[in-house]
């Protein structure tokens, strides 16, 4: 090690400029050493702080490893092997924490403490002595200046002796402070070497001791444990790599598919529609009324469960019931200039919810699925097979058409018209004991008419003179005499489903068969539009009236209605058979099927009452007895179902001509 530079003590009293110059070099060195020592102390304190943080961190790590067992994971708790492994690691971390705590204590004693002592003792002492030396030098200069100003001519021995004594005292004090200051600076050159090496020696020894204890702690048993954990991690990594490769291939396959999976209505021309669904799920837009004339559409996830339609907003844990689909009807509707809208109506005729699908395929599958569910097919042992069988049977049994310009010629066996006899208690006739075959009731391949089209000339004739049919029986100028003389006038809101030629009118089974074929054909061929009308039942005829223009679309003589009945399960469905004489000795029989907002039995009751009035008119006594047994209005007409009439009028006063299913 090179020699240490020193200040000469024998030159302290002389205090020459050369000595002062050399002193300034030592002072500069001491200042640099002070700055470096402060920086070194900050670095060592940071190491010590990091070691303390390591102790706290390992302690927290051990607690977190033990807390894994108590975690309530959404996908289930961890396996027992992982729990036991983490518990063992927690013990290892605790042991390491003991070593880290001991290391932190050793660093504090052997590294941080020596450098702090060097700064507080040696560097502070040098700084203090420097200040004392400066004060002593100033006193000596002042006393020497005072001594130099003593007068020469008028010399005062007493004053001279006092000033000389003051100079001697100041010089002695300066000499003493300079000697102490020089000695401290000389000693500092040795102490700085010790101060720099002693902390690092303590740091190195502490680390070596830490590592030795760690090596003694982790024996061969620990090595085997770490080896088994490494194998387990490697095995899991291999499984992850295999799964990642599988997911990558699946992702490529999914992304390489047709653009139709991204584009709505990609196959709008010929979508592949499954009409046998008894379950359906997907996103739909739900129409919500927010004000008197304002609405909003919310995109929600809908799904069916049994006979219920449920809705689940995004982020919700479970879905909520929206609509009971048993015996409900579904209709396509034109709503706010939006495509693919349909409406679900409750069995009581009350309007339900309005939904919008994103494509034609989804639109038609939702309607078919709701129709299948409303029939309660899901309650059978094999609902899918039942749905397939019903749709296949209907497809083979009917060949529907969507509109008629003229009625097609239909082959019907010639038979005599037999009007139904109405018993006094006005009950719809009971079915015969034996049920005839469907081919005996309706000829296979019989076309179906799905709309009642009013001819243009007939429309002009009815509107010539601006005369409209009044459904409430109030008198008008120019009203027909037969309507004015009618003892019964009852109006119902109905929707026309279809009509077709039939072979027989001897049993109500022909009406049930016509209902089955019309509904099946509508479902198979996606005919969901239904024309809404007012059915006016009088004691003369049945009239279908446009609810907007009050124009009579068509009428049927009540005497020609030979059969009428409501559906056995869906009470809102009704139908009747009309017999028309096309030529002498040959009759044409047609079945008409409707859906009403009220129970079909009420309409059948009104038709039955009208036929009773026709029969009673032949006998004045019977007519008087009938009128006495029924409540009458002020103008002498039969009064029945008034509450329902008012309800229908209120609900459909602003109705449109057509609704969609």
C-alpha cells in the first residue's frame, strides 16, 4: 500500500503560506471524502433496506402460499397435490425468512454501523477542528494588528506588556488548534482506508454465512422435492403446449369458415331452416315502450325452457321468465319499419311482447319453435320425433297457395245439404261416436286459401254512395231492411287463418281436420300473415268487416252454415262449414278457420242463437217464447256478451287491417 501523505507538525507554529497551501489540499481531500462517504452510506442503507423488505416479503409470501387452500375458486378448489406442495414451499420460505432476518441484522452491525461511526466521529471531528482553527487564526491576526499599532514616541510599558501578553495567548491558542487540526487530517488518511474496507468486509462475511447456512438447510431431501416439483411443472407445461396447439388449430378452422357466420342474412334467398325445434336460444331485440309514442329496442339473450320463454341480460347470472308459451300464438308484425319482427299473443288474446330477429333464418326458426312449444309437444316422451312427424304429415297432406284470384275447381262428391238441427238449449251438436278418416272429410291435395281478397269491383260497389256497414246495429239512412230487422247483431274481432273445400259437413271433425291442415301448412310454408276483421253475427248472416273502412269483405248466409265449432285445446280457434249451391243438385262445401281474441265457444254460441232465431221465426209463438227467455236491448234486439264486445272494441278500435304472426 502506498505511503500516506502528512502535514508537518513543526511547521504549524510558523504558519507559512506554503504550509497553508498544503493545508488547503488536505481540506479539499477531506471534503471529497465527506461527500463520497455520504453517498456510500446511502447505498449501504439501501442494501440494508432491501434486505429488510426481503424479510417482510418472504413472510408475506409464506402466508399467501398457505391461503391458497382457503380460496373459493369459481371453477372449484385446487387439487390436493398442489395444496400440499404449496404448504411445503411455505415451510421452506419460512426457514429462508429466518436466514434473511439474521442476514439483515448482520448487515446492520457490520456494514452500516461502521460507516456511520466513521462519518459521525472522524469526519465530524475534522470539520469541528477546522472551525476552531479558523477562529484561532482570526484572533491571532487581530492581536498582531493591535500590537503593531503601539506608538513609538510615547511608549507605554504597561499597555505594551498587556498587548504582548494578548498576542502570546492568541499565538499559543492558534498553535494548539493547528496542531490538533493537523493531527486529525493526518489520521484521516489512515482512517478512510479502514472506513472503506471494514463495511464491505462485514457485508461479504454476512453473505457468505447466509449462503453457508442455506446450503446446510437444503439437504438431499430438498433436492429430491425440487426435482419432483420440476417434473410436475414440466408435465403441466407439456399439457399446456398440447392444448395450445389444439386451440390454435381449432382457431384456424373456425376462422377459415364461410363468411356467412359473420354476415347476417347471408343466405336470405334459401336459408336452411329447422322447423322441428322444441328448444331455441339466441339474441333478439326486445321492444319496450318508454313513453306515449316512443319505444326502445334492447338486445338481450332469449332462450326457451320447457314451455317458458326466458331472457338473460349480458352479465346476469341467470335468466328471468318473460312469457309462458303454452297455448300462445305467434305472429309476424310490421313494426317501426324493422325487419324480422314477430309478436307473441297470450291465450286470452292479450298482446304480449314484440321481438326482432337478426336474420330470416333466426326469424322463421323462432316462430316455428314457439309454435311447436305452444302445442306442448315438449311434454311428450320424444318431442323431436313428434314435431318431425307432425311437420312431415302436414307437408304430405297439404299443398297450400298464398292467395286466390279465383277459386280453383275442386272435386267434391255430390250429396244433399243437411242443415244442422239446433236444440232448444243452444248447445253445439256433439260429435258422432265414430271418427271418420281424414280422406273422407277432406280430399288429399286440396288447396288452401290463406287470405280473403275483396274484388275491386265489389269494393267500389260497396263504397259507391259512401255507405258502410255499422257493426253496432245503429240505424242509418239507406240501411238494408234485413239488417234493420235483425234480432241479433254481435261483433267479434277475428283473424282469418285459411279456408279449403271439404267433402262432408255431417260432423265437426271436418272442422278440426281443416284447422290441423291450415295451421300445419302455415307453419311449413312460413305463412304468418293474418288478416284481422270484425265478424258480425246477425240473425241473417255472418259478415267479415274491414275494421278501418267498415267495408264488408265477405258474408255468409247463416242458413248455409251447416257446422261450427271451437278447437278442443286452443279455445281461441274456431271454424265453420258453409254449404253453397253451385248448380241444381250439386253443393259446394267449404271450411273457414279463424283465430279470435275471445273464446271461440262464445262466437259459436252467437251463431247457434242466430240459427235458433231463424227456426223460431217460422213459428210466432216459438219466437215470442225465445224473446221472452233472453235479455233484449232498448231497440228489441238480443243482448249477449256485452262486456266482451266493449272490451274487443276498446282493444281494437285503433287496430290495423293486418297483423303478422
